[in-house]
C-alpha cells in the first residue's frame, strides 16, 4: 500500500514552498513518520551530489535532511540548470542529458518525462509513510498547464491533495489565493484543499475576518498562518534571482571572538552556481559576507571568493568588462587572500579550453594560478574526502572542467599526502570541491590563514558547528509548522487526500 502524500504549491515563485515543505518534513520526522521530499522538476543553479553520484537540487537535499534521510535522485528526477535566458541543461535522474531551449522543453520533452516522474514518486510512496511534494512557480500558469509535470499535472496523475502557500509580506495574498483557484479547471480545483499564509507580521486576529471571507468565497479553509521569521531560508533554488548588488545571506552576525571582524566579498558572477558555499563563512561569528560586482568593493575585503558558475568563459568576460579581473590580479600580486571554487577556480588559471559549455575553444584565464583547464564531455559528479591545511575536509564535485596543475602547491590531498584537488600559490587558493567550508576544522584553519594574511586580529570560534546550525534551522522550520499550522488537519490531508465536495470557483481554466 502506498504512503500518503501532499503537494505544496505556491501563488508565486518564492512564496515559501521550499521552506514550508522542509518544515512539514521536519515536523513529521519528529513525530516518528517515515517521510521523504519530492520535487518532480526543479530549475536551479544550486545543486548537490548524492552518495550514488547523482546531481539534484540543493533544496531537495536539505529537505531530505529535514526528513533525516539520505537524498537520492528519486527525490528530484528532473533538474534544469539555466545556461542563459533561453536555454537550460536537462539533468535526468541525476545525469545530464543535453541542452534545451525553453520552447523545445515545453513543446514536448517535458510531457514525455511524466512517466519517469510518476515512477519516482510511486517508488517513494511505496517506501515511505508520507511524501511531501513541492511544486514550482504557480499552479495557475495557464500557458504551461498542458505539459505540466510539477504542479497540477503531478497532483492529478498521483491523486495528491494540494496546499497553496501565499507570501502575505508581498501583499495581495487574498487575491492571489482566490485567483489561483479560479484559474484552474474543475478537475484540478477538486484537489486544492486550502491555503497556508506565509510571512505574516502583526496581530493574527486582524487577519482572521479575511480568512473567513476567503473560506466563504472558495469553500476552502486556511491551514495555518506562519509568522515572519528572519534567517529561515533553506538553500535557495534560483541563482539567477540573486541580487548582484549588496546581497547578504540572511544570518545573525554574532560578535567576533577576537578584536576584528573578517570581511568576505563574493564576486557575483553571471550564472552563479552553488553560492551556498559561502553560507558556512557567514555562520562564523565575526565574519561578514556580501556579494559584490565592482572592483572598488574588493579594496577593503580580507578575502575575495570567486564562486562556481554555469558559464566559466562568460564569467571571465564579465570580470574583464567590469574591471574585476585586474582587481583580482592585483590582490594576488599583493599577497591578499583569494579563493576560487569550481568555475571560480578554473577562471583563475592560465587558460580554459571549452568546447562543451560556451564552445569558444581556448580562452585565456586570469593567469593567477598555474592551471590549464580542458572541458571534458562527461560531467564529474563525486563526493570526495581528503585533508587540507592539516585538517579533514569533504565536499562534492560538479564540473566538466579537468584541471592540469603545472605548479604551485597541492591544496587538498589524501591521508598519505598525495594530491587530490586544487592549487595554491601565495595567498590564492583554488579547488573544485563545493561544500568544503562546511568542514568545521578545515574552515577554522583556513580563516586563520586568511586573518594572518590580512593582518586582522580575528579569531575563529572554536565551537561553531555548521551541521548543528543547519539542524537548528530545520528544527525552527518544524517548530513553525507545529506551532502555527493545524497539524491534525494537515495529517488528514496527507493520509486521506483532499476533502470531497469542494466547490468549483468560476471561471476555471480557459478552454
């Protein structure tokens, strides 16, 4: 017998679907329910590698952690990685299968993937007591409904009840709830059980008359009102929407242990991927992280991070156009710390030979590290472990570029001192390993090196555990659901499906 299920949809992108899904998952896991997350199709530049070597969205990996289970490709069978405004790489069951334009994907390929998506969901429901599914964008995108496999398409095919989340902090939440339902077909509307208000500020009693009127208009109840809380976001999905000016990760900046803070500037390169790598830095007391896009913003930085990117050659062009390339070369020559991660590591080298992503052939790099990069046809997807700066470190690799290191020092080695990855020259480091800064002892050793090079009297906290902080964050999400949602009613939805006899709200989907 299959386990229960629920689809968490949203009135818009960024309504809070990922956070609510993670919160429901953690609440259920704490009740002893064997639960798994699922997102049929994800568009994201932030991805993760599972233990079997499959690439999935980082949001689903975090939701799996909320469930206290190991993430697998079943939880995110289709991942789209944007390569620009018009095309994306399609990753199917954790492996890239080609590039496709939006028109080509929605013109037929997407619908053909429905069988694969349903098979994955069926396997999860056969293994777990409950599967909490996350939608994408809005279920009322009427131009895409015919080929939809992630919102009402999956809900109708799998008989899932739908909970619609709305961000009241944006305003217009009542119109968004009503309009979402009213633009669905009669059959789709039968699965929409009700609503969940997200990011509410103020006195809930002032909201209640509106919720009662919404119930009267739609015949659907509101399952909870979640209050606004700072710093609750889990790993974000869409790197294209990160502000290129002054974006700061939402985290509490604790006072430094030493006399100085440490300032980290992250170059907001185009198609920035896995910018979550710097979250572990932002979690350190006294470390201030900001995203920048101008050379003058590197001047007072104690560390500059060049993050991963889906377009290494395009990022090189961008750095040169903005004067950041020269600023990075000056920093390196002056012995001021620079860290390149994945694509950021590749572009710090002497050259990039790319016949895969940009198809530009050989392109000069910044020449800071003695490394030549050649793009292979097969993507590297691994979960390596090693040692760096005398401390254990682990991470995950997602890249086409193969680095030939011609000099400098090895950055990461195995337990016998044999080189595994990366290169270091002076105070410039480069590595293909995402997530390495989440290794606490390595991160502290690295920050001590940075502070010494920058002349800062900064002292890393001896007890900061990034894994523990992430667990605390997931527990806070579970608390939100437990304290501010009708959990008994939510469980009935998961177990029994949408209530019978929900009224049709005209006009319904257009013919």
